[in-house]
C-alpha cells in the first residue's frame, strides 16, 4: 500500500503522542477503542481517520481536534 498521508500533520502528531507515552499501536488501539487495523493505517499514513475515530483519538490523548491540523 502507498503511504499517501505519511507526512500529513495527523500522522506526525499521532507518532509524537505515542512516543511521548511510550505506547505501542496495539495498546493504543485496545485502550482507545480504535481498531488495530485502523490505528495501524493511521500510523503509517495509509488513510486518515473520519470524525468519529478522530474524536476518540483526541479524547484518548487529551488534546483538541485542532491539535491534529
């Protein structure tokens, strides 16, 4: 698969947040309620999350939706 969004602000910020918490994609997906498949796709920039999962992710990390712009 082609990583169209790998340099997108969302992907960069997601990687930063995971690194700050020293958290794996698996643990993040399990604890946030985002499927592991989706979390992996977001991490590698294959797709971007829709509004529902974006809200889950922002809530999980305690950041605003604007943080991911």
